[in-house]
C-alpha cells in the first residue's frame, strides 16, 4: 500500500469517526435555512460531500462543528444564489397549504432582550425575519435561535467578529422596526435589573 493510499484511508477513518456523527446535528439548521424537509436533507447531503472532499484541509483540534456549519451556510448561500438566477417555473393549481408556506422558518425562540416579542404573533415575527437581508437573518438566527457565540458565528460566516456584532445589532434594530408595537393594554416589564 502506498503512503498516499494510507493517508487517504486515515482521512476516511477520521471523517467517519468525527464528522458522520455530527451530520445529524446539521439537519435542524438546514431545515430552518431551507424551510423544507426535503431541501434540508439535500443540503445536509451536499454539505457532507463537500466536507469529505475538503476534509484534508480541516485542522485537527479546531472547532469541527463551526467548520461544518460554515460549509452548510456557504452551500446554502451558493444554492440560493444559483436558484435566484434560474427562471421561475409555473406551479400547479392544486398546492396544499403547507406547500404554499414552505418559505417559513420554524417558530423562533423569543429573545430575552425585549418582552415585546412575547406580544408578537409568530406570523409577525416570521414576516419580519423574512424581511431582513440574508446576512442579517443568518447572523441573528445563529445567535438568538441556535445559540452560537460570536466567535463561532464569525467562523461559520467567514467574517470578523466585529462584522457579526454589527449584523446582529442591525438585524435586531430592523426587527424592532418591522414588528408591530406592543399592545397598550399593559406596560412592558423589564426582567433584567
């Protein structure tokens, strides 16, 4: 067996040991990005293929989860851009309601920064999220819904931490502007001192 073949076998063994168990954790993020179970499965599959092809570039001891999420996010963005360039196809007339609303995100976890979100319906919040530019939506999604810290988000998105902070701040500000004001029935109560 040649040294090159042994190195390839080592990479495959490490990939199967380290990466394959992580792939199931990518599905919820893929589902929220694509908003469609079949597309989410395809996105995870495409991510696994790209991760396998580039596994020789992964540095052992670094954050594997962030590396995989960056591949997932980049793959999603590239597929999204590709689909936007493709001509639209006419849809059939007998669509089910779930097919017509396939562009929804899953119900997000409300941010603790404001109690106003407690008074906002999910459809208002989803509409507001869809109104954000993709980079802002991705940053606020990774921070507030997935719970990644700023460094992990910067690694996933391939941007500096300062840019991530700015995008999250601007996304939250735009969400506040897009969401209806809280009801006047009772005043907002602060939960933090």
